[in-house]
């Protein structure tokens, strides 16, 4: 088969929606690829013309690679940025061809959640992750900044939240306080914005609240919770969320809301009075009441609410609310949330959680004793619910068993890259074998970033960091 015949075959594959392996070395794979046999002279890489095309969707772009120069069309800076990421990946190849790429994302929300309460990794690691997220066209950085083990964000109104609440981590309850100052937060948020990434902070309530209660013992609800019957609690939370709203210009604030242990709530101060006043028959109704109150606080700050899937049954108005479906053992919640009108993010613990091991031979990870493995292929081939209320997908890395940056990177990459393609590329263009070939080539770039990734190529498999 001569070169022209081969290229004609490739064009046929693209036309009928079948992805030919290595048609272009771009991750995530574009929507439309039409390449030619003409070799592009890389001496002209700097010869780029930018054109605004209002007909293109906000994150869409068109990349035209001509013999003597490049044209990038977009309607927004986001589309321009993504075109530049695709161009950079093409330029990494030894030979670069002329042609046209038209592209736009499948989902509006393409995310990574990083838990820094259990273990703190610091600004430089976050900036490194933001660089990689930008390269793979992820656009939501969900930042878990409070939990039982530590409070990780400076709040000017309550400095003890960090100086006292920031003490400890999952492996050492007396570890020195670690947290982000507000100046560091602003720097990170600006850095993310340059890469079209919105930072979504999470302050987890009313459960996972031990670090908060350490500073505010008057709000203790026992079993790592707060007391929803204490009216002053809502005043404090309103002040905290106002500072968050000022720090994070994005549209969303995450309120947590999962795994609330209410066993002691019936005997808390003021609880019987609250339940009588509201005509509640069970403390579950109190949890739903708290969720509605917190949502009202967030809305009053001009922000939209994000919460875990416990919010679905809270009775709150779904308008402007995003729910993250994470409980894979309750698949009905995804459809139920969509039916009730919530915008839904798909991030099930099986297989999108990155704290679970990715290889049966690995020794450290959540539920590893039960041989729970979230392989990269499972993420890539996961069947997404086809529903207009599903607005995105996200992978989450909880860090109870992640202490070092080496282990953090090993657990996140390359599975996050598979999630990125899953969230960007339309289903008809997904091909796992093709993805693996492009990923193998992409490892050259990851090496330049000194990233300690898991290597799926058996002959070069890296050792699992145990901490």
C-alpha cells in the first residue's frame, strides 16, 4: 500500500467515526481529524495566526496546519488555549503533518479532586498538577481543604482554624500545622485560570468536621460532626463561606455533605427544640435541614452549590446545584438526581477513585485487602449515562494512604489521562488500544516533567511507592 492509499484509508476511518491508531498523537483525541501527506516545517511553529470565530462553542477550536504557518480559530481564550495544547503535542512528534483538526469537548465539567486534608502536598505540587490538567484539557480542580485530619485554608476571621485546626495529618495527629495562606490561594487560582481551570474549594460539612470542632468545641455534634441545632454555627459558616467566595472567583463552592454519623444527634443541646419547632420525626430530617440551610448560605454569596450525592434527598431546590454521584453501589442515585433536576457529575468510587490500586500486584490502597482494583481500562471504557443533566466526569484522589508526592503521582497518572479523554472525546471516537499507543508516546513528555507515573508497559513497570 503506497502512502496516498494509506492516507485515503485513514480519511475513510475518520469519516465513518472509527479512530485509526496514531492518526494524530493528541490526548484527548479530537472530534475531527483531516491530515495530509504534506510535512510541516517546524521552523514555522512560531508563525501562528489567531482568528476569532463566534460560531464556535466556548471551548471549541479549529487548528489549521499549513505548509508555511498555522491558523487557530476559536471564540474564547479557552478554545485558543486548547488548540495550543493540541499543537504542542503534535510538535513533540519527529514528523509533523499539515491538516485540519476541529474539536470541542463532550462534557463541560472535566475534573480532578485532590484531598489535602489527610496529607498536605503544597503549592509546587498543585501547580504541577494544574500544568498537566491543562495539557489534557481538564477544566475543574476540586480542592478538598477540610476534613477530620486538618483544616488547610487560611480564614482571616478565624485564624485558629489553621494554626490549631491545621495541626496533624492522617499518619501523625501531632504533625505541625500545614495550610495555604490566602496569598498562596490567590496565586494558585490565577495560575489555574491561565490554563482555563476553575478551582472549586470544598469545606466538608456537617460530617468530617473534627478539625473544625477542634477550634469550635461549642459546635461539637459528636462522631466527627457539627451540631445543626446551634444557630450560631450558621453565622460562623456564613463568615467562612464569604471569605471563600471572595478568594475563589469561580461559580461554585463545594459543601461536602457525605458520610454523616448522626448517632448522637438526638441528645445534642437544642436538638429536641429544633425538631419540635420544625416538626421533624427523625434526625435524618435534621441533616436535610442543615443541607438546605448551607445551600442558602452559598446561594446568598452569589455562588452555585456542589455537593456529594447525599444532597439528592435533602429536599433542596435543584436549580444551580451540582451533585457528584460517587456511590457506585447505589447506581439508582445517578438517574434519581438527574430526574429531580440536579446537574450530575459522574465520579463513582468504582472505577473513578484513584486511591484504589490500579494493579492487582500493588500492596497499598483503599480496600486493597478486598482486592478492589480500579484499572485504567475500566475508567476508559466505563459506560456513561446518556442524559442531558450529566454535565461531566471527575476522578478523585483521597490521600489517607498517600503520604509522598511520588505515591500521589503514581496513583493519579496515567489514570487521570484516561479520564481526561473520557470526558473530552465523544464516545464514537474512543478506542482503548489507540489510546494506549498514544499514551506510550506521551510518556516521553511525562518524563520531561519528572513525573513518577505508573507504567502500564510491563517491561518497564515502576515500583509502587508504599507511602
